[in-house]
């Protein structure tokens, strides 16, 4: 049965318990504990005194807060001026280099290149339109598609450029490196000619970097570049068009490869259909023995 808080003898009961605890002999601590506690208390007191005497230092800068503020400023700057940043990145891919009076125009790529060549020809009918001979693919070899130089000649004739003003150079060039070497041979045969290269706008710097590794200083001094604008986009709005984004990324990758690796390794020779059949016959004959 529990004690009621109103039990009359409650106070006297607890007074008896306190008196019993007071009269009980206290347990003594082991030897040495008192000295250890005193030494610990002295160390705490000395440390508190040293900290109190130490001069108050300035608050350390909050680097995390500063980094967050800088990141916020960067995000705001990109959000506000992203157009200018993207435009500057695209302009770094473009080269416009027209010096002197070119008497030859080399058509490489780009929209409206045939119309541009026709306009340059009508400015001075003495100009020569250069078209490199490209390596024919399988569809061309089978006669399904015409050769690219034939297409170029037909497009120029449609715009009033006579066939006598179109000159082919090179033999089965598979890339810009081989076309550049073929152009060097043509320029060495025409030491007084200046050539204006017509190409895609975002590929102009890559083409210039390639020609600098292929041509000599004397030939490079006679080279000009006209970068043609795509009919869908240019450096001011390329990020708004999917094809512009693809071309921008591809142009930077191509330029980086030219800067980092230079000319690629030689490609293996391409076999004709007869060579394929002969190789298969040799392999089958060797396996049957």
C-alpha cells in the first residue's frame, strides 16, 4: 500500500532517511585520485586564464559563403549574357581573310558556294574557278550518282559560268589534307596566282589550320578565305537551331583534332570490286588446300 501525500508521518519518515544517510560512513577514494583531480583542475584553470589573456582575433572569412556568392554571380551573368558568350565561342571558329585581288577561287564547301563563285567570276571573267577531284564512293563507281566535280561544273554552268572557267585539280582526294597538297602543286605551277578559298563558316578556322600544316609560307601568303553563312543560322543564333548546335560541336571537335594531332595516319588503299573478288578467291583457295 503506497503512502498518501497527506499521510501525517510523511515528513518525519523522510527526515529519518536523511539522518540515516548522513550518519553512514563515506567511502574513501583510492590513493592518488585526489592529486589527479587537483592537477586536472589546475590545467583547466591555466587554459582558461591563457585564453582570457589571448587577444581577440578577427573573424575568419567564410569561404563557403564567398564561393556561393561567386557562383550565384556567375549563374546570373551567364543567364543574362549567354547570347554574347555563345556568339563569342562561335566567332572563334570563323576566319575572314581576303587580301589583295584573287584570280582563282577554290570551292570547298558552304551554302551558296556556286552562286558566290559565279558572282566572283562576273566581277572579273579572268578568274578561274578551282574544283578538286574527290575520291569516288561506291555509288559513284556503280554509276548511280555523278561525280562531285561534274555536279559542280553543272551548277556553275547553270549560273552562267562557262566550262572553260572551271579547272579541276588533284586526283581522288579523300580529305582536306590531300586536297591541300594538290592545291600546293597547283599554286607552285602558278606562282603568281592568289587563291580565295570558299568554305563553310564554322569550318573556316579548321581549314586554315589544316592549310598551314600542308602549304608552305610562300603559298599561305597567297591564300584568302571567305566563310559562307549557312542559310539556317550563323554565329548570332546557332544555338536556336539543332543543326547549328551539331555543326558548332563538330567544328570545335575538328579544330581540336587538327591542333592536337595534326594530319591523321595514312588511310589504307581502297579496293575495287575486282580486287575484292580476287582477294576472296585467294582466301578461299588457300583455305581449301
